[in-house]
């Protein structure tokens, strides 16, 4: 009987570790997805700023050519 309870407790402990590992992996995955989303936003913002700067430089060059 004692051996049976020890087995049940061991199985419950191992199952708990599996759940914790799965939860940790899911949380880590969610964090990585959020980081990727933020990186994409930053990349898009930087691309927009670069495009604006290039347009301004072209405008200045056109204006300088008129003089």
C-alpha cells in the first residue's frame, strides 16, 4: 500500500513538472511573439523616418538646383 502511494505521489509530482514546463514554454513563446511584434513596429517606424529623410533631401536638392 505504501509503495502504491509513493508511486501516485511521484506521478503527481512529475505531472506537475510537465504542466509547469508547458506553462513556462507558453509564456516564453508569448513574450518572444510580443518582442517580435515590437521589433517589427520599430523597424516600420525607422523605415518611415528614413523615407521621410530621403524625401526631404531630394526636396532640398531640387530647391538648391533652382538657385
